[in-house]
C-alpha cells in the first residue's frame, strides 16, 4: 500500500512536472508512479479512478515509464498511517523524520531496477542455452501443438528439431524469441492473476514462475552477471 506521505510526495512531483506530456492525464501518471513505489496495479487504478488496463498499457509506454522512474527517485520511503487518495489530496502537515527513521530510509534498497527488461531477457535466454529459433516455452498439451503463434509470433511447425528439444516451441523468425519472452514477462507484471502470481510480483517471483524446474540456478546466474541486482523489487519497474 502507498501511504498518505508518499501520496503527498507524488502530488508534489506531478505538479512540478505538470505539462510534460499533454496526452497523459494526472490520474494515469499518479497511478503509474504508485506502482513504481510498490503499489499493485489494482490498488493504483482504484485510487485514481481509472481502469487496470489503462495502467498496464501506460507501464509499457517508455516515455511514461522513464518519467515515472525519474520522479520516483525524488520520493523518500517514509511510512505513516493514512488513507488519502492520490487523485484528491488534502495537504498533510510536514513530517520530520527522527534520526532512527532517517537511518532506516538510507538502508532501504532502491525501489528502481538497475537493469531494463531487454537486458533481463538477454540474460535469461543466455542461461537457457537455446539453439536458433528455440524458445524456453514447452508444449504441455496436444492442443498446444496445433498452435500457429505464441504471443503473436509465428511458430515453426515444419522444420525438423533435434530430438532432445522436441518438446520446445520454435519460432519461424529467431529474432522473435526475445520478443516472445519479453511479452511473457510483461504478462506476469501486468496481468499476474492469470499466472497465479500475487498482485505486484517481484523479479524473483517472475523467475520462479518462468523457470519452475530450477529457478535457483537462474537467480545465481543473474547475481553473478549483475551482482548489484535487486530481485525483490516489482517486476514492472523493468519495463
């Protein structure tokens, strides 16, 4: 949940950046910023009286995401009680944190990811050790073998595949493989209920859902490649 203190900071940041992009409403930008500060999409949408789909779509808009990341860096993780909507504020009295609160804030992990989704996908695929055209997705039913596309990308149903990889889905265009994986991760981030994920899944949650056989190896690999990676932040911050 996002506290009234954070909501007041969101309001202040939005007012400072007013007019940066005329076709992005105040409510939509407020909802996106709430997501970057740890709120779930459902909660952010409800508080700002917009649809979850609008928020999910905005979170895939690079201009909006970049602006939200920039603004989120100026918002401190002070927590207090309160329940004020982002869309309709009463200006709160200033909160002066105690020394212990300030020290706690300094040790909190950064809320913004230190990699982007394309880098993340590239690392995941490198760990999968795939061959040309192969995706990490497996056929899990006879019905799936009748599919012609996955996430909108054409499946190669005609070429001969190595026997030991016969249960993996291959794409006609090998360059579509990272795009398909990116779409899968996007679905985890913005439509988590479809995959039995919590409301606002973390990067680690996504890895465990994506690789259910041995996610710990993938987590270890990512930490080796990017030691400073924070796997406990929202997956949506990668987009």
